């Protein structure tokens, strides 16, 4: 079995230099790394990560815990997280919680048992007390994304939900709509509450009263967007909305299906806008007005924050990073599809 010593002897570099090249250390010259890695590949050398972790108390592995594998939003964040850490010589372990608090706790404990170096977590709900009760988690670098928890200050990378929601709503108001429906996720999640607050504040600034009969809070899935849209259109005791804003691309897809079944034309009968920018946007007609994709930026920012905490020799105060998003104008709101 090839050892580091063998690679060092054949290349003429020290064991320390060989190790730093294999771990993609930034101080290694490109030419040196190429010479070493050519021998590494020729010999089929694989580092003994278990032995190294015992020596330096690191596994070069991070965890990524998300609620739902079918939600492309978390998938794209995960791709960015994995790409960032892969370039740094780390592996990424992914856990899916299926929107279950019990699964979330079990996933955290499982990763801690593997002596993980750090965790990026998209938590469920808003109650954060359970986080502080998980043994050994307080000594593990942790970055939260997508949703804010109650309790003490923590490290967060979040969307500017309130500002983004206000931006979408102001755009729809600019088309003259006075009855705007708003379909968002569970209000126990901070992302949903903040989006609803941005919607409410934009209406207030425009001199319009907030009408909760035009708001639907559901889960984030396609079928829920479908059902909430039908419910808005069929509610009794008031006229239907002339526009609908969707809290994510999954809800938007369900909404398109419901509007099509109702025989409503977008945007002549009803205008539409949405958070997130679905990958299948080119297949949707008319092309929806959305917010630009921020998944890769969230993933990179969360990964950078986590690595900074892992590498830090001293504990630092928790930080919060907010990722803004710009409008991508489509045709679903009445514009001419300017991009």
C-alpha cells in the first residue's frame, strides 16, 4: 500500500509538502502540486482520512441537513456547498429530514457521532430551544440557512425575504392591481412571516388595507399551490384577486395548473409573480415574473461562513448575512418580458 513517504520519495518533496498538495493547501505552488498529484494518481494513492482525523481531530467532512430532497431550492444550495468544500479537500454528508423535527434531531446526532467538522442546517419551524439541548452540538460549528429560530444569536445566511417581498408587491401594485392574493409557506417559519410582512408593508405604503382573506399559508409543495390558488378563486363573500404572488417556485407551478384549469388567461385575467426562479421557467407560458436565483450565492456564503468558523482559533460572535435578489421581469405580470 502506497504511503505518503512513498509519494515524497518519488517526487523529492517533503512529506509535509505532499500532504499539503493532496489537501489542496493554497500555499502550494501550482507546478509543485501538479508533480505530486501526477504521482498520487499513478500510484492510486488514497489518504487515510480516519487516521488523519485521529491525529488532528478533524474529519474533513461537513454535514448539510435539509427538509426536502424534492425542493430544488435546497438542492442547488447543496451543489454550491459541496463544490466549495470539495475544492477545500472536504466531503459533504447530506441528510433529509422530511419536514420532521424528530428526523432533524436524529440527523444532527448522527453527524455529531461521525465527528463532523461543521454543519449547515435548514431548520424546520421557529422553535430553537431543541438546538441548545443536543449534546456536543455547542462545540460544533453550525450555520443556519433559510429559516430563523428562536433563542440566542446564531450564525445565519438568509434571503432578504421582507425586502424581496416588498419589491415583488410594489411591482404588481405598479400595474394597478388593488386585490392581490398572497400564497406563502407555513407562518411558523421566519421566511414565510418575513415575506408576508413585506407584502403587508408594501400595501400599507400604497395606502391599501391588508385583507387576510387574500392570504393563504400552506406547505411549500406544488399541490398546495394548486389548492390554495383554487381556494382563493372560489372563496365566497368577495371578488377574486386580480393578481397572485407566490412564495416559491413550487407554489407557482401549482398555481399555473389551477389557473389553467379555471380557464383564466395570464396576465389578462389575472397577473402572477413569484419568489424564486424555476429551472423550467422557459417551459412556462407566459414566462413568469420572479426574483433572480440566489441558491448558489446562499450556498457559497454559508460554506464560506462555516469554513471560517471551522478554521478560527477563537470563538467569534454570531454573524448574519442577508442575500438580496433583483426582479427578473417576465410576461405574467403584464410587462413585455424585459430581462
